[in-house]
């Protein structure tokens, strides 16, 4: 099984490139649900994959000047050590209670999906002026890093959702700087947590290598694509998918039925949107010039 991993990596890479969505939130449920990975190895493989994957995006954002380096470093001061605690807890849980860890990952996906939906509809107070961190801002950054870093180390979920949402609510940064700062911080954090997972033997290096074969060109391609589907609609769809994936992984009652109904509603909404777009285009074409 090789090309299947590359195809999954390509899909995630393109989606991340188009929307800025965190790849870990998508890849972990794919590895668990579609490829049958146990939760601990899925988390470890995804985190180290994300470290390499996001480093490309971080370098690009740094070159574009969309990274608030000081804020990223203060968040990392809290997230890096607590992510190691999260990795250790994941290993202790996973040693004899794999079902428990899988439920924790599922719950994190549900919360992450809900957070992604909230983030989609909230607009911060954007400001292009230089933002100098006060003592209060630095303390908040460390606390954000500590709490969210633990979740990332434990579940791999949150590097592209929770940190971005927190920055959106607390700091007067433009959308571009939030994305760039989030990407730079996530890349550094995932290297710390990913190497720890590798040392613990929780990384499938074969799968990770083939995932990168697809995800690296995918993110570069996705960032250049001009798509007709509105970005907000895509973000809403992905948030719903995360919630549905979490419900499936948690093993909630009637999880399969909920997943099928949810996916069916998403498909119906997409078909309705496509039909509307086709109708509008035909009306436009028939209008006299």
C-alpha cells in the first residue's frame, strides 16, 4: 500500500493549500477510518508528517512577511514542553487502553470541527500596524500554547484550528498574519512533538514518506488553484466533516447512520449549489448584450 497514501496526501495537501485548514485535522481521521491505523500510530505519523509538510508553508509565509515571529515564539514557549507531556500521556494511555485514546482523538476532532466552524464566521479586528506584545499578550500566548500544545501532542488535532482561533479572538492581526504566524508556530511545534513520537516508536515512516510524496506538491498546487466553490462553503463543509469523523471514531450510538446522513446532506447541498450556479450561468448567457 503506497499509492493510496500518496493519494490521501495529495487530497489533504490540495485542501490545505486552498483553504489554509490544518492538515492534521484531516489526516488523522483518514489514517484511522480508511487505513485502519490504531490511534497512537495515526497521531504520531500525522504529527511528524505535518512537521515536514507545514515547514514548506512556514518558509513561504516568512518570505512574504506574514509571520509575527515574536508571537509565534511566545506560543512555542508554552506549547513545546506541554506537547511532550501530551505525547507521554498518549503513550501511557495507548499501551493498554487503545480504545480510550481513540475516543479522546474523536472528541478532539468534534471540538476541533466546532472550533473551525466558529473560526469561519468570526472576523477579528485586523490591523496592518506593527503589533508590539505587552506583558499581558506574552502571558496569554504562553497559556494558549500550553493548553493547545498538550492537545496537539496527545491527539495531533488543533495545530491549524485552536491556535488560529485564539489569535483571531485575542490579537489585532490581519488574516494573512494569523495564517502565517499559525503556520510558523505549528511547524516548530510539530517537529518537537513529532520527534518525540518517533522516539516512542509511534511513527509509521513508510506511510509518512508516501504521504509526503502527495502532500508537498498538493499544497503547492492547492495554493495556486482558482476554484469556483466559495471559500466559506468549503470551510463549513470541512468543519462538518471533522465533527462527523469524530463521531465515527468516538463510536457514538448510531455513528454510521449519523455519518451517512451528514455526508448525504453535504452532497445534497453541493448538488443544489451546483444546479443554482448552472442556472445562473444559463440566465447570464441568455441575456441580450
